[in-house]
C-alpha cells in the first residue's frame, strides 16, 4: 500500500488553563499567555484548509517539535539551540507524532456557537468575535451503563442483535447437520439388485477453444479476441494499472501541523483472451452395461487418427432391509464382484440413510 501526501493543514490545541483554542504552531496561549504544555494533544479544526505557504510546509516536513530540557520551551525539530534560553537541544525530547487525528475535513464546516453568549462564529475561529470567550467544545462524558429502564424496545432488539442471532442460528444448524451426519447405525441388508456401466471414450485431435491471460497462452495456439480484465493488486503503479485510494485522513506531525494523506493501491489490468488450440477431444463413447456380475469392457473400433481414452466404470448395488431399500455405489470392480444376489451385508448408515461403509454379514 502506498501512502500519498495531499498537503498539510493547521491543527489546534486547547489550553488546559483557560480552555482557549489556539493554532497548532502557536507556542503560547492566546487567552492567558501560558506556554503550550509538553503533553498537550493537537486536534483537528472544524475545517481543514490546505496550507500554501512553503515555509510552513517545510516546517511540517522537518518532523516533530522538541521541548528544551532546561526551560521546556517548544522549538522546531531542526533547531540546535533553544530559542528561549539558548540551551543545547541535543538531548531534547521530541513531541509525539504519527497519530491519526481523523478523516480530512475538506468541506465547509458549520458555524461555532459561542457557549457563553450564543454568538455564531466562523468555523476556524479560536475565540468568540463578540465576547472573546473560548470556543473550545466540552468533551463529552463517556456513557454510563445502559440499564433496563433506559433501553427502548428497538435498542433491546436492534439490527445487530438480529444479525448476531441469525449467525448463531446458522452455526447451530451446521453443527446439528454435522452431528446428524456423524451418527450412524448398523443394519442388515440383502442384495436385491445390481447394475453396472463401463464406458470408453474415443479421442481425436481437434480444435479446442479456451480462455486465458495473454502471456500464458501456448505459442502454437491461434489467438482470438482479447479484453482488459483485472489481474491483481499491487503497491506500485504501472502503465496498465488503475489507482484506487481510500478516504484522505490527517496525521499529526508533532509540529502543530497535520499531514493529509491517503492510502492507495493499484489494480493491474491485463489482456484476457480467447484462443484455439489443437488437442485431444472426445468424438464418441462406447459403453457396456448389465444387471448382473458379469462385467466386461466394450469393444472399440478406431478410425484413422483416433485413440482410446481412459475407461470409466460405475457400479451400483441395491440392498433390501427390514425398513427400506438402500443404494450403494462404488468404482471398485473387485468389490462389486462380491455382491451376489441374495447375499447379506452389514450396512453402516447415517441419519440421512446414506450408506457410509459396508462389510459382509457372515
């Protein structure tokens, strides 16, 4: 997966002393003048506008800011000495960075209503234009436990609950079916009827139409029509790929600025073609069959250019039990030869009356 940078935006921070919102790069609070704490968390503004100033973009690319180990003043990540006290920043601690702060807020945001005087303010404002009060939004309290009294019937039985119940029901059905299939019993059955079929295909060379990727088509094949089809997904683009990107999101760079990125993959398309190749095909089939144990292969007469294919054989036995008849199929001619009419066998059958194994009763 490839991460693409779409640009950089200003983040903001809330002063823990006076609750004033401040631009991310600002080191001191607009409301009370307090320095930005080392552990303050940068947040998304209501609306993110991509920065065009190249100096600010360069600052974001430097990396996270550092705090002076002597006076705790905030400095740019590439600074060698503290801008406040002149101290050496070689051992300075870098701010946290790399945290995803949320999906990119590119569209217009709603006005911010001042909690003190109810005046509408622009979505990018940090203090009220009327009273100068803080526009910081109070963090919602985590919800308490849902009691029986608080629940409505819809909450008690919602879509997710129905979905989970359906999934559990499906699992139970599968388990029951498997359990029933594993339950068996032994019964005595007498051979009532036998039937067999043997078949030999006759092959000849002829044209066979197939489909496949262009680079996998045999060299001796005749190429037909081709069309572009999805082949695979990869991280890097190629000439025959389509870029597919996810929702843009903003990452905290640790400098008060956010990097707007999107994760992309590349769907590669290749030519899927029809082609014709000369290969062995079945032109006829000869069969023999019967209702006894005297099995034999059919006689085959070949014309010029024809060959015999691999023979196929099927054998079926019908058993009569005290309750019903049971059918048993095999491809083993030696086993089939033992099923004399009237002979008795122990049949192991499952709940669905399928014969799963068989052995002589005597």
